[in-house]
């Protein structure tokens, strides 16, 4: 899976402009939350169109804004996760998890999964679970013999985290079905 292919999948989950007061993410555009990324260059364009009667349509037609979104996902997630150096089978899963649950957590999930699947160090040495995907983690992922089990383990850890988030704060229950349907059942 290439970045372009993964990006199309991600946009299907992230939608367009949303400002749901019940969502702790707050104002977002295509999954980019202003509260977490206030200096993202696309906000200038979103704000520029905010008084338009066709606000959402104008955002979608703005080619500069669309390129800002793509560049953001490539630089902030795909490249930092070293997705091009990881097995094709897990790229989308890791990319999606990082976008929705954070890069560090996604990296930790990958590292934990690799340590569980290395057959007590027979296939490759344990990797440090620090959330940083470096050469050791990428190399271990490529050496992992059971890529399907790696994918499933990542998916299980992602789903487990959604359960924890929901149980910790009942207001998130309204999002749980969507998280499971769109993110865990990829």
C-alpha cells in the first residue's frame, strides 16, 4: 500500500469539516483537530471560507487546502511512522491508529505486537517499547514471519484502546460503534 492509497482510505473515515461540541476533539477538518494542530496552515484557508454560504463546498473545491491536508498526513504521520519501510500488510492499520490515537501509541502497539510475535526472540530480538519507530522496529516488522497475525494484533490493541476510552468516559459511547465499524473492522 502506498501513501496515496492509504490516504484515500483515511479520508473516507475522516470526512470533512466538523465542529461537534460533544466531541472532545473539537473543531476538525478532515480529521485535523484545531485544538491539537492550531498552527496547521490549512486553518487560514478554513477560516477564510467560514463566512461563505457554501462553506463546506468551498473547502472541498479549494485545491490548495486539499494539498495542505495531504501534505499534513504525509509529513506528520506516514513519513514519521516510516510506513514506506514497513510491511505492506500493516501500513494502513498503523497509519490509521496513529491518526486517531496518536503516533506514540501506534508505535507502542507495533512494538508490543512485534515482541509478542517474535517467538521468544527466535525470529528477531525484542524491540524497545518507546513508541518511536526507528530502524530496529522497522527491521523487526519486516522480519516478522506472520504478517497477518501482526495486522490482527495491531487491530486488537487499537480496539482494546477504544474500549478503555469509552469505559473511562461514558460520553464517548456515542462514538464507539463508529470507531469499531470504521477503524477496527478495516
